[in-house]
C-alpha cells in the first residue's frame, strides 16, 4: 500500500498505473468511471470541491494492491472492500472535510436512496445491488432520517447519482489532467 502521505501527483500516478483495471462488474475501467463521475458533476454545475470528490470517490479501490486477482469483483466473493473509508487517510491532508465527507458518504447515500426513492434499487447495476447487501442494505426510516440530517448529506446524494450514471462504455469526458487541475484549485495549502 502506498504511503499515507499522498500528494496530488501520487493520485494522478495511481490513476495512470491502476486506472485501467476494470471497474467491478461494470463496462468501464476505474479511470473511465472516475472521469465520467467528475464530468457529470461538472456538467451539473458542481464546484471544484464536489467535482474533485466525484473524481476521487472510488479511489479506495485503487489504493489497495489488487495483487494477483486484479480486476476481480469483490462482491462476487462476498467482500465489502470499504473503499469509501480506505482512501480517506491518503486524502485527509490534501482536501477539505467537505470533499472527504462526500467521498465517505456516497455509500450511505446509496442506502438512503434505496430507502427513499421509489425505483432506485431496481435501477442499480447487479454489482451495486450485491454491494448494497454487503454494505448493510437499504436504510430503515430512522436511519434515512438520521442520514438526511447529517452535514453534507445532500452533496453525498448528488455524488451518488453521478456515480450511478458514470458507467457508460462510450461516454466521452475531459482528461484526467483537466480534473486534476480542478483538484489542485481546491487542494489545501
């Protein structure tokens, strides 16, 4: 595993080295998924911090050394890889609590949307439905209310919706350099 003292250059290098791995159970690579999520955020008028959170939301998948089983789908093995938490120590000194909160919150946002938005669960990909079960399934009404009261919950939901849509094999996006420039603009000094 890389050092917990990540730089923006390290993030870019990680995407270049490991970003071509298949995004678990989807028709895109990890890099394509990240770029598509960031492009959707940008098209939706999100600011630099939310576009950066969209770019980095699944970075935890790349931080862990995939080893000999590169490209596998953890959910097929009954594994919740906790990717929403894994990247946080690497990002903490680089980005604000707002960026980190959206990255961490995107999994709970899926659980929230499953509980509150009719038809949302049925629209999830097979891998997202498998991971949902491993992540604790849809929130109860009480859990959903607690989630919606959290600071940043609305932004985590926006990120989740971009995440869900960022799985198109043929979507054209700006480059990694474009989004890293946005990340540099909102990085902590």
